[in-house]
DNA sequence: CAATTTGTGGCTACACATTTA
DNA sequence: TTAAATGTGTAGCCACAAATT
């Protein structure tokens, strides 16, 4: 029985556990999660201090801590020493960026579809298929890729500004596959990874599934600060960081050389595992040198073909420091055994033949064209993103939140994603939406969508 | 300081923690793991009781328990109430069944390569590629597959004796991918899954990576017993089971109908998640009805194309009960986004066109031919496995362990895998080796390998 | 069948470090 | 700068239940 009555105290959460059965801490965690999911506790709400709650429930502080830890690992709350515990900002948002099942009537600017140029790929496949030994590719592939596939991969990465030894490459079934392998193979449940305050939702969902926590790192001008990174290392005990150096998803920001060098240096000193997602790097005409080049022993550099060549290839190249190679090969094996040998071979030929250059160039042309349409209509609004980029980041007027704008747009026939989907931890979401400019099936559809967006903004 | 001196007691492990820094339980766990890995403690060794160790080290019992729990989750020890704690039987074996990097001079009968018949597949691909809309397949695929791909998948599963609603199918990038998705999506670290005493190593490694424990279930005549399963539910608190009903890997056993029904019934009663790996089922001319058919709401049924069509397709069909569909789709998305749309389409056409029947039939013919060679030489030994099966399970004379035989065979130029690689928990490994009869590149090579094996046995 | 052995898991106690005021 | 607020993590206590003797 509580010694004091707390009925007068303003506590944001006053659960009742008088008639529960089973472990207390699990019941508390379950109730907390349920109350968040059903909207009783809204994102950003500050929970009562653990001590106060323990007192109120007349149980030990540690029992609350354990309950809260469970919820924190599920990503529904965020706790900071000295500051308190908060309901996570994205607790209510759906982080899975899947295309809608029924898209009739809706112009899709949500999922990150790239421009489509497949003729050269099909041509290469046709050539390949008529060769006498082609059938052999339907047998097992080599886990992580063959030496020649790695060599062509290295050739591609060089175009992105990273001169890597082919031996250090592993092939994966796409960028997401690489990320999942890194998380499952190099991290444990409960481990922490530092990220930008807004980041790629595929990382969020994978980390969440594997019980790995994402910690937003303090930023200035869209870049991680040195102090913020040091802080996260020392006080948040992060084991690694995830960054998107070029055309950041969703903010489109390209990281400065100074920050790249700084991150590399700190990573080396603190033995951080750096996940460098170069998802868009090949879209840049003159890519900056990646962090991986400054700290090759610390950085897992991922170069996916989805956005620069074709998502259907389901292929990415990952540069892996020697110290992590064995664990990562095993993780990839555990998840997929090997990449598709046909796709791996096809990709190699596209790279070697020079077709890849044409493909990338045609993507750029398409992207520029589409961005010029976007600019034509939205130039008076704050809209981030460069001509070669496949996304734009629209900062909204005060009166909108990301989600409210997205909902309005959906009503009028355009799907966009609000900032809430990209938010990490208890970062306050900015009022912004991401526009996937390459997703609409035609330029006309894109124009139609942009007009609708403009109309909402103008109103 | 310990009150008593334990120097006279026969303790199998007497670590010293007088000058450690950092958390005690972590130090204990690390030391234990290290002593197992470096061979100081051998597989099967009984460790001192937790109480005794706690007394000896003059610390609390719970601290030992916590340390042991860490090691148990890594799979290096196995604890049973009332019985004690043992070093895991496979703590020293390499569970990754990868082909050797340098295979020169060695006949490969280790990794589970299937027979190779690719002409029909290549022909289908050629037809497909010349169609006008082929290029569209290089865009993003639908996560989990398109409706028509699911329908053809259902058609295939019907051949294996499972009449499933296409809606309940998900496509995965192979059988291992399906397993990984199930483990990551439906289980938590620390959860337990019941298995046979010997099982597929790909399950072992994936479970190990994800912190999921495998619990061997008591068997009789190579089949899980009802009592054993009840026991595991009640006392080991298993959340699911993993079974290979047809041509079990590695023992080649095909499960009786009675046991299938029994497992289905218990699964329904105890709400077990049943993972039914039908990896070889399509190789049987008249497959038995799977467990899934008796308990469709409990069973995840996996039908991979690797062993019956081609590993290069990197494709499997998974029948998923409605209650698990969302979580599994998300898990697959987190690991791979989607299957390769080209491979999925190709597989569908192979199935619809009837080419799949020819492919499977030609695999059977090849397998029978190879098995007849094996039988010719080894008929006087205890060798399990039927004519259509791609593996054989050779029970060794007393004087061999699986590993010792495998080592001897390797010396003489044949790679086979010893029982140790398949063992779960602290099961005592039987003296046996698995022969992958379809792996040698030619019949001549197979014959050469079998001769060598016979010579070792005859000696 | 009873006593003993042995591991399990929940809750508690407490020292500590950081953040905020 | 100091004191109060607040979360973290290790170690300890204890009731319990299964397996063995």
C-alpha cells in the first residue's frame, strides 16, 4: 500500500495493477505499450519519473526500470538521464514505406521509386543468355560473390569516389539486405546506433525488429556535430553510427568534407562501426570522397544498384573492413545463402560494358527534367534537393504538420510521406514532407501531383 | 573470501576472477566462453553446479546464473534443472556449411548441392525476355509476390500435397530467407524452438545469430515423441518447433502420418508456431500430407525451389497463417524489401508451363542413378536414404566419430560432413556422416568418392 | 514417496553518473 | 557551483519447480 496518496499529483500516466497476474514488470510494460498504441498517451508525452511511478505503485524502482527498458527496446519510449522518459515521436506513425495495395486514382510520390531505364539492362541479359555456359548460373552462387563480380563492383565504387580493394567487397541482395546483415551480424539486441534526427525508415524498422536502438545525434545545419557525436559515444554508449553522406534521405542534404573527415577520425578513435549508406552517391556527377576512404577499417560502405540502375536487380555492393568480414559473410549466409548468381553476373556485365554509365546518365537526365517541373511550381516555397536528386524535401508553413499535410494531399490524390515517418527517438518532427519525384509514372502525372501540392500550400 | 576451501573438490572448471575489472557476470561469461573455444572445456563436459561455483567464487548464485544465461544464449552451454549445465556438443564444430574456397582435388559431398538440370529453365527465360513488357520486371517487385505468382506457387504446393489458398502465400528469396524471416519476425532473443536432436545447420546458425535457443526434443525411431513434445512445451517453454517432414536433413527419415497428425494437434492446443521445412517434399513421387494441412493456422510451410528446381532461382514459397502474415511480410521487407521480380516471374512460368514437372522428374532420375552407385558400393553398411533422396546418412562403425571419419575422408580427397555439425544442444552425437550424393560434378566423381569411403570403412 | 540437487526468474538494494535548475 | 532530479546497471535475496536419488 502506498504510504502517501498521489491523487493530487499531476501524473501523465496512472495505471492500475491491483488485479494483475504474472510478472509485474511485464504487465507494466504491456500496459504502457497498449496505452501508447491506443492513443491514451500521445507521442512526446513526458511520463512520470521512474521513482515517482514506483512510489505510486508501491514497488521497487528497479521494477519500473525493467518495464521501461522493455518498452524502450520496442522503440515506443525514449529515456534520458536527468531529463525523463518520453513517448517516442514516431510511436503512432507507420514506418513501413510500402506502396499501397490499391493505387487507383492516387499519384504515388511516397515510396522511393527511381527513374526507369531498363533497355540497356535487358539488352545485356539477352546477350548473356545466349552464351553456352549460361545455364550454370542457375546452380548455387558463391556466398558474397565471385572474385570477378567483386572486381566489377570495385570498379563501380570507384565511380562513386571510393577506391576499394575488390577483396573487401561482399555482394548483397540490395541495400536493405546489407543493412539487415550488418545489424544482425555485428550488433546485439540492446546495442545502440547513432543516426541523424531524421533517417531512412528501413533502418528504423530493421533495427526495431532486431531490438537495436537508434539514438539521434545532435545536429547543426543538417550535419552531425563533433560535440554531438562525442556525447553519444560517451553517454549513450553507441556502438556504431548510420549515415547517408550524399543526398540524405529524407532531407537531401549532402555532407561536407569536413564532417566526413571528422566522423572518420572519431570512428577510428572510438572504434565505432560506421554504416555509410551511399544509396544516392552515384547520382552525383562529382561525388565527394566517402567517409570510408578516410577510415577504411571502420566503415561499412553500401552501394546499392536500386536507385542508380534498377531495383529489380536486387543487388548492392558492400565494402567490408577485414575485421568484420567473417561475421558479415555469415550473417548474409544466414539470411539468404547467396545473392542471385544471374543478377550478380548481369550487373557485372553492365558495369564492365560501360552500359552502367549510360544508365546512370539517363537517370540523371530524367531526374533533372522532373526536378525542373517541381521547381517550376514550388520555387516560392522552401523545398530542398538538387537537380540530380530523386527526392525533394518540402518544408511546410507553420500551419501544417508533416502528417496533416500528407493526409490532405492523399485526399486530393497524391501520396507523400510526412516527416513523422523519418523521425528517430523523441526528436520533435519538423513540419515537412518528402516528395519522391521519380515515382509518378509519367511527367504529366508528376506535374498534376505538384499542382495539387501547390494548391494546398497556396490556400 | 570463501569460507571453505574447495581445492579438494573435483570441479571441472575453476576460473580465477581475483583481478578482473568491469562487471563480474560478464567476466565470468567471457572466461567460460573462451575456455570452451580454446578447448580447455570440451563438448559434453559437465560444469560445476551454479551454487557450488558461486560458493567457490564467494559471490551470489544469481550472478552465476546471469553469466551462464549469456553463454547459453550464445549456444555454447546447455543447462537443465536438476541435471546440471553442460558444454554444448557442437561448441567446437563449424556449423557453416559453405563450399570450400579452394576445391582443387577434393570431391565435394559436403554442401547440399542438387542435381543440375537447367535447360528448361533457360528456355523459359529466353521466351520471357523477348516479350515487350519484360523490362518492367527490372523495377521494384511487390513485397511478398504478386497475386499471380502466389497462384502459381499454390499450384506447386498442391503437388507437394498441400492445398493452400494463394492469399496465404508469401514469396521469399529461398528457404533460408524464409527461416530467417520467421526467426526474426516471430521470435524474440531468448525464445526457444524445439527441433530434432539432429537438424539442418542453417537453422542452427540463424537461430544462434538471433539469440534464439534450439531445444532438442526426445525422439523414438527418428521421430519426435508425443511425450517429448509435451515435455518441451511444459518444461522448456518452447514457442515453436522446426521439423523437416520428408527426407529429413541429415537423417533422410520421412515422418509418419501419425506423428504429423499428433504434432498438428499439439500445436493447435499449445499454440505452437510450427516451421515445416518441406525442402525435399517435391522429390517424393507421392508426398504425404504435410502437417500444415492438419493445422493450417499454426504452420509456416516452406517450399524452396533450390533442391527440386534450381538453387540459382533463389526462391521459396511460404504458406503463412493469417495471424502471422503482417509480421512476416515486415520481416521479409526488413531483410530484402522484395524477391527478385525476374526470378519470381520465371518460376511462375516454369510452374504453369508444366516445365517444372519435367525438371523434377529429371532430378529424380539423376538422383536414382546416383543412389544406385552409392548402394552398389555401400550396401553392406548401414546407410539410410531412399532412391529419390539427394542425401544419404551413413551410420559408422563404432571406431569412428563423425568428425574423425570426415577428417579421414578429406585426407583421401572426399569432403563429407560429420554428425557433429547437425547436433542440437547437448545431444550426444551419433557416429555418422552425411553424403550429398548430387554434389559431385559427375557420376564418375561420385563413384570415385564412394570407393574411397568404402575403403575407409573396410579397413 | 520424500529429500536433495539444481536451475529459473522476479523483485529488491544500492552505488553511480548525468542532466537540469 | 552545488543540489536535486532522474535513469542505469550490477549484485543480491528468495520462492519455486523440475529432476535426481
